[in-house]
C-alpha cells in the first residue's frame, strides 16, 4: 500500500508525518532517515491496531476475508 509522507525542514532537522495514518510522525537528520522512520511508525501503528482489534474480537464469531484496495 502507498501512503503520503509530508516532510519539511526545521532548522538542521527534517520532520514528517503520514497523511493517512494519524500518529505516524517522525524526524531525522536527512529525508531518507525520516522516510525510514515513518515506515517503521506505520508498521508499529498498524500492528498495534490489529492486536487491539483482534483482542476485541476474541469473544465474537467472525469471518476473515482478504480484500484488495
């Protein structure tokens, strides 16, 4: 999946966030460092969201279905 990173320079640092994922933000000395940090933030946020959603579903009968977006 593709996401939109918004990166800007602040003094000697770069900072950025991902428009589609609230809370996915980071900083770094280079644009590449910010980009890699944002990828890690996306992974952590999505993994955490999945964990919490599965915990909520433990008491329910549910069907898993793969969808392509």
